[in-house]
C-alpha cells in the first residue's frame, strides 16, 4: 500500500437551513399566529483518529469533504433537521493545520480523538421566533448561515517510541525485522527502504515498545539529497533514537565520519531531533575487521554516547541486550516525563 504522510484537503461545513415564514391556518380560525420553524444547523466536518489506518492515502482521493446542509424550517412550528456530519478518518498521529494561517487545529494522537475541522452554519430562526409585543405577526425569517470553508494541511507523524536512523545499507530494516514482526524489504544496496516501517518490539514479560525504521540518510539530505530528510518527521515524537552504523564501513582513520554526517543532518532538520537521546550501535560485527574498527570508533565517541553497542543483526549477537537497554531507557524517559507532569500539576 502506498504511504502518504502529507496532503491538503478542503473542508466545508454544511449550510444552515432557512427559517420559515408561516402562519397558522385552521378552519374557523381566521388569523392564526406565526408558526414558522427554525432551520436546522449544518453538519460539521469532523476528523476522527482511527487506529486501523497507517497512511493519509484515503485523503488523496477525497480532496473535498462537505457536510450535509440543515433542513429548512417548516410551518406548524416544525424545526428543520440538523445536517449530517462528515467524518474524516485519519491515522493516529495526524496533525491538522489551517493552510492559510498555519494555525494548528488539531493533533490527534490517540485512537478515537475527534476534532471539528469545519463547523456547520447555524440554522435561521423562523418567524415564530420573532413574535413580540410590538410585532405579533412578523413576516420575516432568517436565512441559514453558511458552513465554515477552509483549506487544511494534513500531516502524519507516526507514533513510535524509538526511531532507527542511519546511513543507507546500515542494516536498519534487518534490525527491525529481527526484533519485531514486520518484514520490510532488505537488500544490499542503498535506499531499499522508501517509506517508514513500524514494528512492535516485545521485551520482558508483557512489555513492548513501537519502533520505526526510516529510510537511510546521506550528507545533504536536508537539501533533498538521496531521499531527503522529510521522513525524519516520523522520529520527532520518539523518546530514543537507535543510531545504527555499518561497522564494516568504519574507516579507522576517520571513524566518526558516518556518525557525524548523520548527526549534522538531524540537527539541520530540527534542533530537538538533533538533541534527542541516542543509543549508538555498530552493526555487522560478524564481518572480519568490523569488530576492530568498531573498537576504534568507540574510543573516539564522546563520553555521553558510550558505551557503543556491538551487534550483528544477522547472527543475533548483542541484539537482545540492545532491546533490553532500549526498553530500560524508555521506562526511565517515561518516569521523568511523569514526574515533570506531576510537578506541573502540583505547582
Ligand atoms: N554481514 C551482515 N550483513 C548485514 C547485517 N545486517 C544487515 N546486513 C546486510 O546489509 C544489507 C542492507 O541491509 P538493510 O537492512 O536493507 O539496510 P537498511 O539500513 O535498511 O538500508 P536502507 O533501507 O537502504 O537505508 C543487506 O544485504 C543485509 O543483509 C549484519 O549484521 N551482518
Ligand atoms: Mg531499509
């Protein structure tokens, strides 16, 4: 299935129904009072986060979403029915912005979250509403109001706890395939992965986290080189990054080359992504010399990024320990977040 993570749509709330001008008519009653009912309100266009969806693809085919109009008011004090709402299903992690002002309208980060994208217009009042001591038989009613009409930018940011980033061919997809149930394409050439993959990783008993494997990054990704850096939006909400390096490619004379290149691209994409906690991992240590080169890398890494983790996604060496470490780091991050939230509530 095609993966779409940004699109534009137009949303239009339903128009309100017209109020009615009517007078009571009955046999033997010569001048009945006004009895025109109110028009019904127009329906709303509402976005609902649906856990079954993983892409914005459906919206590509549904560029315009219009809710139903309210029914006009009728005689005998009958009010018009409300227009039908138009429900737009979006994946969890969808952010909605007004295309003109850039204002964020909604951030649907939990399944079932709802946001009104375009409100329906109010229904007009019927003439019965306008009866007063000075005007006992008004001959006018209100028109319905038009529904809201706006252009929206829709963006999807996958909700993952952990992002796997690194140069092309480092083994990111191989790693996600051995720690979760997803089976992405794996091949010995750069840019095998074209769209992010999400997997659920179980560790300990009953505990799990969600990991995202994103397409490889190269120098100049922020200028669009390779596949560009737009997929980094999917790691903006993660708590931890696994920075995966291909140990067989480490040059002992310049061991930090790949690592620094990627870090530069992260920082150029977004300051927050650039400073996210990173677990640095050297993969492919089953290849001769890879292990030695990884040791050189480890010596050159800044203290805060040590220890370097050595793994082979193919033989499985070091993989379980890595998953445990990621799990522990996530739990710590959650505790800190909880404490911060507690502090904020307490103060
Ligand atoms: N020897 C060895 N080869 C590996 C290991 N992990 C991955 N590979 C191989 O490295 C190649 C690239 O693996 P992928 O998992 O597709 O790499 P990727 O990082 O997802 O690459 P892109 O999607 O192109 O960015 C494949 O041929 C894998 O079989 C490993 O631990 N040891
Ligand atoms: Mg891949």
